[in-house]
C-alpha cells in the first residue's frame, strides 16, 4: 500500500501584498509549485483576532506591531495542500527577512521589509491544524 504524504498548511497573503494586488500572482506561484488551494477567503481581521492568531508571539517585542499590521487591511487566507506542504511552503516563502531570502522565493520577490514580508505560512503540522481551524472552523 502506498501512503500519501499529503499535508495541509495555512498561508496568508498579508496586507502589503493584497494592497499591491499581488494576491492572484502569489496564488499562481503556489499552484505552479504543486500546491492545491483547498479553501480561500479575503477577510479583514479585527486587532483582537490578530492578537489571538499571533498569541504564540505575545511575549516578543514585535507582537503589538505584528497584530496591528495583520489587522491593518484585508488579507487572503488559504488552505494549501501538497506532499510535505508545511516544509514546501516555508521553502517557497523564503526567509522572514526578504533581504536574507533566496532568489525565486515569494518574500525575495515581493517582501518590502521583515514586517511587510507579504506572506505567512504555518511552521509545523501541529500549528497548521490550529491555524486552519482559526480561519476555517466549519
């Protein structure tokens, strides 16, 4: 029996990219890299929702700015599926700081700064489940 290693991960196209109308271009990059977009929606978070979403970072100095930024304008949230989706998405996004990101990654191509780096992706299978539930609770 062949076991499929398909995983799901959450991806967010952040306010800086949505404001620049890059969402369709970024979605194409995911599709061209073998991801299937299972669910997607464009939403505007309240700051309190962003605080809940980023609760994992609440002790870090950048927490308030991060929450203010994520709730500053519309975002596109997506559930992506592919084999090894979490790792593949992290590789495709590139380093958090666009200046450190590899050529060809989303953050290298579109990221403006370490804060406005255009995309978010889950960092583990466990967090992917939590993050997907956060936005797509049925």
